[in-house]
C-alpha cells in the first residue's frame, strides 16, 4: 500500500480499517467470502488498464496479445470445472449475467418465471422493482410456507397455467438442495428454457456437494465471488447450441469492455477451485452449516425448512419475539455480521423482516470447523437472550475477537 499511503492517505487508511474489520469479526453473510492473496493480486493487476471489447480473436481494440490468452484460459478453466460446453466469463456481476441469459433466449415482453424475492429468489429473477420484472412479463413461484421448500407439483401447475418461455431455478436464500432435474422436467413439459442461477452454490457444485445443473439447464448463471471464492463478477455457462446467443447477449447486448482484471482473477480462482483442497473446503462449508443449524435448533431457534442442506441458514426470529433487523444489529454489535431477511410468507415488511440469513463460506475459509460452529451457535443464543443488554453484548464481542484471533485470514486455502 505504499503508493496509496503516499498519494491518498485518506482512502489508504479506510482500506486498512476495512481489512481490520474483516479480520476482527465473524463474517456470516452467506454471499461473502475471503479471496486468496493470489486472487487479490490478480484483481489489482495491470489488467485493469486494458480495454478488450469483443472476444478472444475478435476484438475491437488492438494490443490483445496477452488478454486473449488470459480470457481463453479463464473460459477453459470454467468449462473444465463445471463440465459445460461453453463459458462466458465477461459478465460484470450476477445481475448482468442473469439479464444477459434472459436476453439470449427471449424478447422483452415475453414471460419468465422465477422464485419470488420474499421467498428467497433474487431481484433479477423477475421481482417487480428490477428491470427483469419490468421488461418481461414476470410470473413468480413461492416456496411452500409450511415446509420452506419447493413444491415441485405446485411449480409445475403454475408453469402449465402461465406458459413461461423461461423458468429460473436458483435462489439467494434457499436452504435445501435444488432438484435441477425436476425443474428441467417442468420446463420441458411447457416448452420453456431452463436457466439455473447458482450464484450462491457455485462452489458447492464445483466441490461436488450439491448436484450440478449443467446437464439440465439451457444456461447456467452464476456470480464468481460467493462460495466459488473468486473476484466479484458473473459468468454464464451453456450448451453449444446457445453459445452464440449467450456471447452476443453479453457483448454487445448488455456490456461494453470486459473487466480483464476480474477475468484474470477469475482464472486464478478457477484453478484454486480445481483442487482437492477446494473439494474439502466445500464439504466443510456444508458440514459446518449442518452443525450450526443443529445447535441453533437445540437453543430454540426456528429454522426455515427445519435445517439446511447447503451453506445457508435462515432463522425465523418470530418465536423469540425479536425482529430480524434487531437481531442482526445486535449480532453486528457483538462482531457477528449477518443480514436480516424475509422468511416465507413473512407478515413483516421487507425492510424489517422476521428472519436472519447466515452462512458458513467465510468462516470456513478461515479454517473454522464443527467445534467453532458449536461455539458460534452459543454466541447467537447469548445475543438473543441479552438483546437489549449493551454490557453483555460487549462481553460477547470479546469472545468473538478471541475466536477471530485464533483463525486469522489465510493467504492460501488449506483445509486439513
Ligand atoms: N443471483 C443470485 C441467486 C444472487 O444471490 C445474487 C446476489 O446476491 C445475484 C444473482 C446477483 O449478483 P450480483 O450482486 O453480483 O449482481
């Protein structure tokens, strides 16, 4: 940071503070992680200086001797780890990747069908305030409010009634394994395309602890920075038959110049993901979430769907009489960072919902295991029991700091 220290001490100081914050708290927002030093180095490399509109071999700017090689490596690595025919590594984010996937297959005004936001879907799955809900005729399915799980028969019924051109399978707050085969059968039965958004679970798919949608979906969309542990970005994987449409939808359809520094870092992250260590990491993420869920339930927390199959847990705080936001704020004061979230059929408003969404990707990257999950569950219990007691919350914060000091952020990822 020497140049930064010298030329922009104000921003430099804030970066240092954010680094310390990330090291000194238990980060349990399920979409967050820590990238390796190698990924961080690539993200901050000179590739940020290069414009490269187009695709390798077909660019609109010169000077692509190196960028073509890098983007090709990133694409090849993506194809290898996910087993897809084709990869487009240019989307700036998961949101843009989703929009590009829709534009590749249908026209504005046509019908798309995704999971509703309060039930765990993403904004870009057709929620009304998102462009995806405005440009397309959006139909939304829900989870069964009793079970917190998909009711595939109900989804099939809704598809039959509305005849969507695209069905989106994927979620931002769903705690159970998604049956992509069932979704593909529903899509086929109504002549719809299937787009699977694996933004949250991409790392679990690569690690072999969640089924892959690649054999079933026309297009797979993902972010690169959650369980996959790469730089912030998006990616599309598809069958050969959609390759041209997907590439055109990303550029020039949605974007201009690709962020080559991100693509470079993604290539590094994909190499990291293609290792036995990453498989162990993914397995540990799921095992940690399972233990944490069990312990939380022992302490009387109610979990949507009664547990978890993946990296994510949704706590319904209603039986504790504590709003989700109040719980998330109290946890934050203790140094445990989560986010408040709606629960299925939530009677509370989205800005102050009934649930808290937590996940294990980041703590697992720090090397925490089942033993620490038991400790963390106890901290949740203590926070809930002392929600208005500032002194006790401070004391819990000391325990959090101690735990963090025992698990420093690693440079590389070794799960032993
Ligand atoms: N899809 C899902 C399922 C997500 O959870 C998210 C992000 O939370 C996105 C898409 C959007 O990704 P981004 O924030 O990179 O636009």
